[in-house]
C-alpha cells in the first residue's frame, strides 16, 4: 500500500500495531516515556514491548544517545520525550 493515495489507503487497526520502547535501567526519561506508552497503548488496545539497550548490543550502538526511543511497527517515532497526543495520532491515523 506504500505509494497509494491516502484517499485509498485503508486505515490500520491500532490493535494490529506494535510499539517498542527502547530504554535502559535508571533512566528517568525512560520511566516517563513508559507511563505515556502504557496509557495510550492501554486505551487503544495496542501491544507494546520494552527493550533494554544494556542487553542488546545492536540497539545500544544505534540508539544510546537518543534513549528513550519509541518505535512504531519497527520505525522510529520519537526519542527523549514522548508526546501523548502525537503518539495517539500516529497509532490511529
């Protein structure tokens, strides 16, 4: 469906999305991001998963300067601060 006009693109069901929070222990911004993700994903029925950069060398090498990082369906959505309304829009548009 990539490249299709937005008029003809089917809106994705939020319950089919996956949000990934890339974080590390002891990170207060990560804790703040998780609160927002839990709220938005809980309200929309979206699955989310945490990933710890201290346990994954590839994630560490890619994101260590940006954590927390939020991915939606494997694509980077945001980093450092998570805006509740922006996340909600990204999951429902």
